[in-house]
């Protein structure tokens, strides 16, 4: 039997009464008289297993200070139309009670979140379910609730996973949350289960509406654990003499393991031949067994395909620098101007306005100097090497004054 908003499990000995899955009945539990739904028959071994797993530890997220999540029930009667109508009226009233309870909570300034409210069938108790990170002293709040609703008030603290179980909702897969209609206990989920199933470590994709890892991560984990039993963990590096391999994941349908090799792409090896593959590559040999090579996605630069320009010139990308485009230097020489025209920003001069300008010699003056060398230049020209190599000394831009001819210099006698 399943009863209550936290979806407690109860064992009901039918005796002479026969139940079918889905029957609505009225039972007596540790909380009082309430309605329940028949889930189906179980054996005595299954009943003991539930009793040990849930009644002793209570499971994860069971309301603190409340009843055990698995208990024995007493059958009273099958639910009548009056019972169902009374329960429907209680659900409508619970919505108004929840809003009123939240208004009263604001005046107490308690660090707790009121999640839901539940009446039992005989209206002798009113249960408030809340979440809180720490223990909360709500005694004054309970007195105000009892004064307002004129009945016995009981508060139950639940976890964030039980909040989605009580409130219900839609899971990321588009179906109702498993914990809201068939999952009876929460199994611990760790990040290793996500890695072994080759899932992306994206919190928005692997977390449920409760903010924790989705419970469905553990549904197929046994199959993946059996496949990973004889394999190194995900991300393990195999350092071989020829190349290094990284274990990236497995394929549960094909029973294969994927390995990534830098420069060679991804290799798929059957799980049964992984040990042979490892021994072969560790000896420095090439693996010749059954493999399926998966092409590695090309980089961004390889994806670009160049097509000939009808005009015979390559298109110019406005975001590229001009040094990377052929022919840009020639165009710069044609359009070369002052530094202010090229960059658009005034450049700072060295030395200020009083800086001396270099003496510029006209081309005509240089040609006259070459034609009529002085008497001192003849002797200097005789010392030049006959190999015809240019002089490596840098010529000064400033013209040096000529020395007066001495009687001994440049004489032909």
C-alpha cells in the first residue's frame, strides 16, 4: 500500500479480502485514518527486505521525527464515493492553508521553506512539510498555526529530494519525476556513475528539479559497472613507447572501449581484446587486431576551403592584419603618407620642436661629387679593394668639410 504525500509504504495482510492494483482503500496507520492505494502483492521475503532496508534506517530524506517509511496497516474498508469526495475537498482546502501558513511564517523570520500541507481523512491532524539547512526552533510558529486552524499541528522536515517527491513535477526527460509516482527510496548517486556512462559533466543536464544528480543515473549503472570491471577508469593514460592512449569511454551496446591517440584520432577496441591491445602497444608494436578507426574532427583552419576569385585577387578579411595578406605592403607604399594619415593618431616626436633635422643632400649635388673627385679622394680610392665588393662602412648623411691640400698629399712626383 502507498499512502500519504511522502508516499509511505505499508504492508496490509489481506486475509479474506482480495485487492487489485489501483484499488482505493481506507486504512489505519501510525498517523491515523487515511486513504491508501494498493500497489500490488509481494512475497514474505520481499516484505522482510523492505522492512530491513526502510524500517531500520528510514532511507534517505525520510521526514525527521515522523513515522517509519515502512509500517503495518490495518484494513478498515474500501474507499467510498463519500471518502473520495471528502479527500478531494481536503486537497482544495490544503492549498489555502499552505498560503496562510507561509504568511504566518514571515512574521517569525525562520530560515525554513514551507513545502506542502496534508490533512488526514479524519481531520484530526494537519501535517506541514518544510525544508531547512539546519535545525529550526519552530515552537512559537506551531502555536500560531494551532491557534489559526484549531487542530493538532505536526511539522515534518524533509530533504530537497523529498521536496520534488511531495510537490511532484516534470523531469528533464519530459516525463513525471520517478520519485513522484513509482520510486520508493532514493539510492546514492555519485559523479563516478556519470563518468562511467559517458555523460557530459554539465550540471544542467545531469541534475533533476531537486538540484541533485538524477536518480535515473543508477538505473543502468550495473551494466556499465560490469563492462568497466576489467578496464581502467575513464581518463586513464596508457603510455606506450610509440604513442600515448587515453581511455575516453565505452559503448554498452557494442561492448567496445574507445581510446584517443593524439595524432591518430580515436580507436575503438572490443572489451574482450583490450588486454591484448594493451600488451601489444606496450611492447612498441602496432595493434593489428579488430579496431574501428573514428575520424577525428578537423581543426578550424582545415575546414576553410579556398575558391579562386574571378577577379584574380584574394578577398581581404577586414578582421585580418594587413601583414598576413600578400600584396598589402605594395598597396601601403602607394598609399603611404604622414604618420598622422596612416594611423589617425598624432605621434609623439622625440626631442621636441627644437630637434635638429638631418642635413639632406640633393641628388644633383651627389652626382657632381662623383664626377669631380678631389685630389684627396684619388689616394683614398686607391686603397679600395679590387674585388668590387661594396664598402661595409656606413656613410654619414652629414657632409664632412674637406681638408686643405697639403704639399705632400696627392703629389704625382
